[in-house]
């Protein structure tokens, strides 16, 4: 892997773990807590005990205390969820786990495959948006910037507007489209109330201004 590819992968891993508090803070644990917990209890009430146990095992296998999950075991559990409960929200959460582990291992093609499967036919809007944004990041790390940007076209739910627009801005900067990047960052900033997050966006806006000077 070239030094440029190493840098892109490092940036992707950093984004994956820090960007957009409700989206990625704390890795997938935050995603499950914020968007999945209520649905998980509903899922438990109307699906088999086996599915509940399988999903719980996947959580425990992926979110290990040392941050080093068994990738093969994660994939096996996610495959079981897909084969037995394909198309369900929790089978797709399993695919997000697989993608995260793949990114951490530097296997971007595997991550893209898992994310695309969710983005193409999401079980709900939340899963669709999360998968699209993460897939865009993976594609960016692979140098497929135009393809990544295309994923972020159209309207986004208010809860995801800031992370989507900031990601668009990052992609546009890489493409050398400074004016469009500035507009995207401004949209992201306007959608945020968190001072720390706004501060980070302001740094990016200031960097663009310096580039114009």
C-alpha cells in the first residue's frame, strides 16, 4: 500500500471513530444506543429468541474491551443474521459491524461491499443514511471521490444534515472545488449547536479562506 493510501486509510479510521456525535461517537455502540435500542426491544418481542441471542452475541464479539474483535467471528455471526433474518434492521446492523471491522483491518473492498448492500436496500431511513455516509468515506479512501460525492446528493434528515454536509465539504476540498466546499461547510455549521463541532468546522472554513488569499 502506498504512503498516500496509508494516509487515506488513517483518515478514514479517524473519521469513523470521531465524526458526527450521534452517528459514530463510541463506534457502533452509539449507533445501537441512539437508533437501535428501542427497535431492539421491539424486535425481541416479535422475533425468535434465537435472533435476539444471535444479535447480542454479535454486539459482544464486536465491542470488545480491548477494541480488537475477532473479525472472522464477527463475519460469521453477521452472515447468520443475514441468512436467517435477511433484510431485517438487525441483519443490516450486523453488516455495519462487519464494515467497521473491515475498515479497522484495512480491507476497504470488504467494507464497501457490506455497506453497499445496506445502502441499496436499507431496512429504514437511519440505516440507509449511516450506510451511505460510511460508504462515501470508504470510497474516498479508495480514491473514488466522484462516486463518493454522488452518494451524498439529495436531501438528508435534519439529524444527519451536519455530518453529511461536512463530509461533502471534505470531498469537495479533495476535488479542488473550494467554493462548493465552503457552502457545504456553512450548511453543516448552521445545522450544529455543539460548540466543539462548530469549532472544527470553523477551522476547515478558515483553511479554505487561507487558500483563497
